[in-house]
């Protein structure tokens, strides 16, 4: 499994839900102990869980992208079973990987309960696969649950399958160990069992108690484990150490202790840290300046726009009573905050001949959108004479269009820039166990002009345990990704990227880019991309085409013999609940043809959670374990975690296995992400930041 991680700090967040508290189960996901409930955490909730119940150690992450949808991914270490032969994995215990999902079908009302449908282990080996219906009803400080489960959760099988009256096939559940597929052929098959329980919120708000009856009798455990159950009744407690930390303890099976810890936060409702390291926004003058436009120190205005509003200015122009700034935003994640600060700087600098301030946001010389602020209304709002809603109604976002203007100031481009930082790579889930690397990374950029640039990245190893990385997964396809071990171990200093790029606005809503060089750690080549993205629309479409060759394992300048033409046509569209769907069809790095579906949700603060699945012409046998490519991801703006503004993101991507089928080129620059500001929803959802 390939697990790419950028550090995320889970900061405290106040509880936003009603009591009794909604807590995590042993498996991850809201529930009691071994059993799930129909309850859902608030949208935007992230929980990281770890617990131990002999012989299982479980580690899971649960995400709540929507009020009615919960997703989890989990590792289970079966500590009394070996991963494989000693030659393959030494003494490492067996590791199982799984994906769970739960959907609320009915929300609790005065008379009716919450009702949910759930699936465990839908994308893994099927060792713990299960399907269930569960209902919850709350009474005062008690929250009662009851459900019916097939598969692992219902292994006692103490009732006949009611679906057997529909078809005899539902009476028998097929064995699924080791498939790594979606397991849909086993859904709701076999004899099910009832389960249920109750949670009780004690008068002490830090302590909750749980009692449950589980439907598993532990007589059919994975890997032929022999586990004794003295009682189907489990009981335990959850103690809130802090708003973001829970610890759990329980007595399960009538003979086994469980201990666990959960870290959680809510990225939709939590407040970002105060930006104490940001410059103070310029106060508005009591009276507008009287200096003529010819006497303004525009170089000083440009400097203040960069230092205080984050815009690297290209030029400043005038069109009648409108002052226009062309520049590239380099600091503020929320464009409304940047526009507000730029308006303050301009209001402090020009006389009352100017009635409108317009900022044209550009990225590598691509005009993305222009935001126009009425000066008088802006001043009234800042001075608390009008509500911010008045400014919301009159502020305009339009396509950036060329027009006749008087140029007041132009600034020469800054050619060279660089940065240093700490890198982290992780690979977990194979027979080599947890692998990691910390590196010192240096990136640099040279702009030949505003639309043509070179970018590079050097990475020097600091500490790693890759000497334990000995396993290459089998593959029936060209090894475009499964040579990962060699790319990670053959050099102490690597060059993941060394690339020349050029962008161009081809038409009002049409953008293009060409690029060439060492495009990622495993492939070099040349390619191009076009994107049609109308301003303010909820859809766009793009295409890319690339000719690439495989790089040498040391990630230097050398190339290997394997080459391929790869590319995709991708359509993007907004969905309800602030969701985005991206569908790509084309050719992948191993020469297989197919499609990728990516569904994500972005919250108002920019936090994005999503999942993807790729199915190609590669057969299950060619692809290997897992059958097809799939994964989950979480992207968090560093702006949400730091005391200074930044446009960078922390990205966590979870793919259960590294395989060659469905592999796409990992390009560092993509037009859709480069033009995200053309979607004005984020601007208006955070419009109040225009006053900060």
C-alpha cells in the first residue's frame, strides 16, 4: 500500500452535537463497541482511532463528508498470525486493510428512529466483511440501538435469512478471503443475527457508558483463529480527556479487555487559529487622499499590496473611475481576505476620483477572474455604518477581459525564487511493515517571463527505515509503479521534478499549458493540457496528452527503455452538498485503457474529502491483489492550522495497494487546480473575511 502523508495536527474543537455523545466503535465509525449504530457525527468530523482487543490491534480513520454519509478506512493487525513466510516478512503479524461505509436512510423524529444501512470491509480482503441495518432512538440520556447483520457482525447466524424467500442464493454466503474486490456477490447472503445495545451519558459530562449484545459468536474468525466467547454481552466506558481526545476501555466476549484512544476534530465547524503572524490590515483614512493620480508613489503602493494583501503586482491601470490591479496572489488562501486588504491599501492611496477597486487575479499570467469592490460601500462596511451584506450584494466577480486602460505602473517580474522544507514519505500495509522517510527538500523556480518557467525539487534523505523494504509485489503489467522500492532506496539524494512549463490563455474561458522534463519521481517526458472553464459555471472539461519514459531508479537524469503515450479527457461538475465529481477516460501508464471516477466534498473553509475508483482493461489477474485501483484522500489548507496565512495544503492520500493498473502521471501542475479561483462559490461563502 502506498500511503502519502502530510502532517495534520488535530486541534481541539468544541462538541457541536447533542448528548449523549457520539463516539467511535472498536472498528472505527460511530458505534458502541463491536457493533455500529445509526448515529452520524457532524459533517466535517475526522476521527483517528487505535485500540487493542486480543488478538486484534485496529487502527482506523473515519470521515464524515456529509451529514448522512460516513466513511472509514482501517488496518487490523492479527497479532497471532504471520503475514507470510519468514523469508517474506520475518516475524511481522498479518495486516488486513478495509474500507467501510454507512448511509443514513431515515433521520430520527418524535416517533421514528434514525435508520442506517452500512457495509464493512467493502474494498478489502473480505476477512471482516459485513452488511447491516441498524436503528437508533434516544430517550433522555439513553441512546438505544438495534439491528440485523450479515457476515462477520452476524456470524452467530441465529435466524434464517428473510431474503431466502426471494432466492435460495441468499441462504449461503460465499468465502471471500483474499479477493481485495468490492465483494458485492456476497451482500446480504448467509444467515444473519440480531445485535443492539445502549449508551448512557452519565451526569458527569466526561464519562459515557456502553452496553451491547453482539451478533458474532467468534466461531468463524479469519485465518482460522480460535477465539473463545464466554458472553455475547460487552460493556465499556468512554472518557473525554479533552475536547479532541477520548480514551475507551471495555470487557468483551466475557473474557477479554479492550483499550483504545480516539483523536478527533471537525474541520467544518472548528475555528482556524488567529493569524497573529499576519501583517495588520491597513486602517482606512478618516478622509480620502487628495493627491492626484500622477503624484501617487505607485512603487510604494505595489510594495504594500504585496506585503499586506499578498499580491505580486504586474501592473496597475485606470479606466475612468475604476482602479485596476493585475497581480498574482501568493499568501492568502481566502481570496475575499486578499481583495479586502488590497481595497484598504488602494483606499489609502488614491483620491476620490476613484469609485471602484478591481483586482484581476492571475496565475502564471493566466487571467482567472476580476473582483470589483464599490469604494463607498466598502468604506461604510469597514466603518460599521453598513452591514457586510450590503457589500456582498454590490461586489462583482466577472471574467478577466482585456480592455482599453491607462497604465499607471508596471513592475518587472521577479525571476528566481526558492524554498526549503521537511518532507515525509510513508509506505504501509505490505509484508515489510511500516516504512518511512524524513527528507530535507529544496524547491526552486525561475520565471523566464510571466508565463514560462522552470521548476525543480531536490530531496535529501535524513532518516528512514527503507533497509527493511525488500518486497516487490507481483505484476502482470509493465512495472510502472510496483518498482517503488527501488525508487525509494537507490539514492540518498533524488530529483523528483525538473520541469519547464508554459501557459497560455487561448480564449476567454479556454486555457492551455505545455510542459517537458522530469515530471515526477518515476517518469520524464513532454505533454500538453487544455481546459475549458467558464467563469461562474458549475462545470468544466479538460484534456491532457503525454509522451513519457520511465526514469532510472536513482531519480537522476537517466532514463530507462519503457515509454508510453498516456492521457485523459476529464469532465468536472458540481453536485449538491458542495460536492464535485470528476470523470476521466483515457490511457494509463501501463498502457491499459479505462476510466476514473472521483467524488469529493469541499467545506467552506477549503477542507476537501474524497474518494476515487479506477477500472481499466487490465484484468483482475493482471492487476493483482485488489482487482482495481481505489482510494480515499483528505486535503486540508495549512491556513486552517497555522497562525499565519498560507496558500499551501496538507494532503493525505490512502490507497490500499500499490499496483500498476490504473496508474496516472503525477504531474505537479494541472490547469483545473491552477484555475480554482474561477469558482466564485468559495469567495462568497467566506465573504465576511473581506473585512479582516
